[in-house]
């Protein structure tokens, strides 16, 4: 079977940006930053994106392009007769963990879209937005129905194939989302009391840095937001043609992704302080904050409608890249069609998503890790542990298994000065930082 390819380099760029930009930038970024002390977290996050994120993104895409295979197959092909390919299964495992909660949260977004569509969120419900949200997520099957809808949409795009499905879906809604977010940021900054939020986001509280959890949180957020370490970017890279140049693409994706995160911080935190919302509300944070912003805005009902529409589309362009990882792998291993594989994988993730959703209702007492509920536990294992380990494996492959000239050639960096910097970042800086952060968290150092 001939492997599929992107139509154009722009198509790849848009799909990769679409993968990176999603709920991670708006929903996850806000609540993790809110939980981890704001400014100090932002600073660490930006440091990790620059020193680790973008260099590893380039490494990951180049592995896929060189091997032209899925996350397990690529390691097998490039490092034959080594156990390297086993780390590919971290990626497969993360894809199931991540999409099963991602689809639940995206389902919440569809529910909000629906509420703006029928006008019920044009003014605050009797119990307030926080109360209404709490009632909704703890309902036994309402949120699950929206999760199902989101999963079905994801499967439809993935089974339509790389070029027609994923590439075409990305071109319209990214610019739309950017425009709305910028507009919202201006509005949010004009609210009374907004400056507290700006301070929270940009004035680091250095004492926060003494807690080891903040490093692993910022690392996990950098990986999650850039879609890194799982093989999504690797798999997308495997559909690239050899003549497409990689370094500029990786940089572009990194800049775009960071831009979306910072802008959403500028939307959320001024409003969080202006409306007296608790910045450490966790996953519900944006779902409480945003409708309060829309209610204050002129034409807010319409803006809310368009915003949630764009957010759903951005989530879809991310979720398809997650589903694509096991789909590409199991298609090859089981010899099934793309259709059958994506439906079966998506169905398994949906069933796992039911558990995640019930974690806000009848299973709210279930806390697999510490005091973390089901969603937070799955997110913790996938984002803070498996993704960085996947990234570590890729960094070691490029830095230590490949020769230097192979590494530079794989990334179109032959003869480039920046290529030297990149090489040392991937060979030494990234692995050392990831290992130190793990050891620090484990209390070893
Ligand atoms: N980066 C996406 C977001 O910010 C989510 C995502 C897509 C992802 N593909 C991934 C996260 C692969 C980790 C790994 O919403």
C-alpha cells in the first residue's frame, strides 16, 4: 500500500499547527498556570518551549520523515535490533489516555456552543455559570453524549484520510480563532480590576520555584501544548515529502502555539481577577470564566457562539492528530483499513472517556493518584510522565544513536550554524533537563 502524503508543505504546516493549537493552549494552559502560581510558571514554560520544545519538535518530525512510518515502526526502522521501539508504546498508550479525556473536555465545549446557539447562556443561569457547569458535568449521561459527538466527528475526519480530511479541515478555523482571541484579550484587559490578572501572569512570584511540582507541570504543559513526545508530530512528519524543509516549520509551529497560549492567558486571567473567580479552580476554570466575560461584553452572546465554534474546530484539529497515532500503527500491524482502524480505536477511547466523565459525577470519589480525580490522574501520567519520556527517547535517538552528520541531514541542517546549537540542545540539554526534573520531582535531588 502506498503511504499517504500531504498535498503541500503549507498543508503540513497547518495540520501541525492545528495539532499543536487546541484545548491545551486555552483550557489546559489556563488551569495549570492558575494552579502553579502564574508568572513563575509562565517563565518556566517559555524556557522549556525554547530550550526543549522547539528543538525536540524538529527532532520528532525529522524522525518521522526519515523513517516514513508510525511511532513504533519508525524506531524499529531507524534503530533496528535495539529495544528503542518499545518507547513507541509510550506514545500509543498516551494517545489513548489523552484522547479519552480530551474528548470529554471538547464535549463540554460543544455543550457551551449549544447553549449559546439556543440563547440560554446569553444571561447567567439562576445558579450562576459555576453552578450550571457543576450540574452539567456531574450529570450521569449528558456530558457523555457530547463526548460521543466529538469522538464521532474526530473519527470522520481521520477516516477521510490524511490529505482530504485533516489538511482541508485546518485552513479556515485557525485564523478565525486567533482573531477572536485577540479581540477577547483587549476586552478582558479593559475590565475593572484586570491589572491584577496581568500581574499574576507576568510578575513571577519567585518563591513558587522552590516547589518541584512546578517544573514537572511546566514541562508537561510544554509537551502537551506542542503535541510532543507522543508520536503525533512524528506520524505527521512521515507524510511529508523529502523536499520540504523542516527547521523553519518547527519554529513556526512553536511560535504560533506560544502565541495562542499567551493570548489566552491575557483573556482568562484579567477576567479571573475582575470577576473574583478562584485562579486555582482546576479544569473547570475557563468554563466558568469565559461565559462571565461574554455576558459583560456587548454582543457577547454572538461572540461566545463564534468562540466556542472556533474552539471546537481547534480541538478537532488536535484530536485527529492524537487518533492518527494509534490508527497509523494498528493499520500497519493488523492490516486493517483506515476506516475500521480509526472506528475501533476511537470507540475504545470513547469508552475510556465515559470513565473520565463519570469522574465528575458518581465516581468523583475515585482518585487514582493522590487526590487527583480520574481526568487529572490520566492527564498527569500521560502529559507529565509518558510524553517527556517519549521525548527523551527521541532526543537520545537523534543525539546518541545517529551520527552527528545523520542528525543534521535528517533535519535539513547540514552546514548550518544554528544546526550546531540545535544538535547540542537535543543531545545534552534536553535529556539532562528532563532527567533532572524527574529526579527532582522524585525527591532524589
Ligand atoms: N497540543 C494539543 C493541544 O494543545 C493536544 C494534542 C494534540 C496533543 N496532539 C497531541 C498532546 C499529542 C500531546 C500529544 O490541545
